[in-house]
């Protein structure tokens, strides 16, 4: 029973990450010409990218059963990793937001 609920939790987490990625891509496609809106969309996309990278890193970590573990920890870990990604992107990140911002601006100048 517990294995099924963990699998369901992992599937729900993967679906939520896919939905966030799809939403970020749609936001990038529909971004207006306002520079602050462009920057926000670029940072959001970078945050999702960082969250994906960190999520894979944290999946390999084992928890101490005495003080952790269980389905609740996996849910809260996903939320924590999501916040790590947002914080890292907001504080400079990996530099992807700068590249995405330049690309979006250049695409708008062509049109």
C-alpha cells in the first residue's frame, strides 16, 4: 500500500513539474514588450530549470528514518527544492535569465 502511494506521489510531482515547465514556456511565448515582464519571465524559466536540476540531485539523498522519511517528507522536499530554485534564480542564478532576456528582446526587435 505504501509503495503505491509513494509512486502516486512521485507521479503527481512529475506532473506538477511538467505543468510548471509548460506554463513557463507559454509565458515566454506570450511575453509583452515591457522589459520588467521580459526579465520576470526569463527568471521564472531559469528558476524552473534550476529546480529540475536540484530535484534530480535531491532524489539520490536518503533520509534518516528516525527523524524523517515518509510521504510527507517527499512532498515537503519538492516544495523546498522549488523554493531553492526560485531563490537561486532571483539572486543571479546560472546566468540563463540574462541569455533568455537578450534572446526575447532580439526576437521582438525583428518583428
